[in-house]
C-alpha cells in the first residue's frame, strides 16, 4: 500500500468512526496530512477538548496524551505508539520533587507541561514554552522552583530578574545537544539567514538567536517574516514543514542532531492500527492523579496561559 493509499484509508476510517487525530508539529509530514489538528502539545489538548469526537488519537509522546486526558476525561484518548515517551518528562518524578520541595518550602513549583501527569499533582502551576514568562510574571510568589528544563527556566529567569529562581539539572537532551559552535558554523554558511531557536536550547545558543520562541511561535515568525532565509533551532521536522508551507523561502537546520527519536516512532501504520482498534494505548489515569494533576493546568488557564 502506498503512502497516499494509507492516508486515504485513514481519513475515510476516522470520519466513519468519529475519531479526531492530533499530531504534534514534530511528527513527520505524512502524519500531519491526515491530522485534524497540528501544533504544540497544549494547543492540541485544547483542540481535543473542543472537538465533538469522543475518541482522540494523539500522534506524539506519552505526556501529551496524558494532558489531553486530563483536559478531556470523558473522552477515549489513544497514544498512537505506546513506546513514544519523553526523556525530559521522565527525568523527574513525584518522589524526588517532593524531597526538593521540603528543602525549599517557600518556593512555588512551576512545572513545564513536558512533565508526567503524576508529577503535575504536586506542582502549583503549569506553563508552556510560549506562556512561561507571562505566567510566572503574573504569579504572586517571588520564589520559583522551575522544573524540569533548566534551559527554559534560565530563559524565564533572565526575563524576570525580580524573581528568585531555583533550577534543577534537567531538560530536553535533543535541544541541549546544540552548541555555540553549531551557531557559528550555521551563520558562516548562511550569513543572510535569521536564527530562530527554541528556549529549550542552551543559554549560549539562545543568546545568539534573532528570535526565541515555542515551536508554534517559530513557525509563525518564519511564515510572516519578510526575510527569505532562516536557520531553525528546533526539531528537524519543522524545517521540512516550513519548506512545504513557504516554498519561496529557504530553511536550514541549526544542527543535524536535532532529531527526536520518540517523535519519529509513530508511523502511518500505527495511526491506521489505532483507528482499526488493533494498536495504540488507551490512556488511563488514576482518579487521584486526574483530580490533582489538572489543578496546575487550571491555574495556568487562570493566569491567562
């Protein structure tokens, strides 16, 4: 079966079975083409909540499917490939952060959305890469324990010098691979290109960027900019997606190492198997986790996230 035939079958069956397909922006382009919604993890969770379908397939990683379930507990949420996890989300657990909280009792715990549902149960507020500065700025607390990404935390801390930040050693191993030398090499190769990077990158990389933002913000900046050349400092899929959307512009990867293996685990066959009821994982969360994990997300929404 060709890719086009697989896509046509998926589109036909999802409509017949009243299924909504969500695809994170780091998925391959063939999967984005069969999705009902594409975007960042939190954007997708909101789209799932609004969607009329009662069954949702998440083409992404586990914490994303959990977030969808937290915001749409009445829906059946299927993770397209059960093996697709997130190293950053799995770096810290409830037990270890509980111990850290005891050492810093006067610090509010801010959880990047790239965390497990279980860990969210002991956090005060959740943030996304696009809303982190805004949310933390609105928090009444001055002392902030930011988890798990120390690079995103450092970016927020630089923007909000009036707050006290405690950062732990954690983050995205993919974005953290990029070094200052990669930036120098890319700028020498493409001197007219604007450098757009994700705040999960190391501070030495972020400080050299022309624009810093979430995946969606990077996409929107590149699409709306008058510039014609861009160096993309996030997952390689974004280079491909932007080239499809903006054929009159040129996009270059900041590093060939910016590939997330977990995001690449999902295939069209996985999606088809989910629709046919032969694959994926039905995400189930304990009532206690469901009740408490959503509180930090509700707090994020309250602050305008």
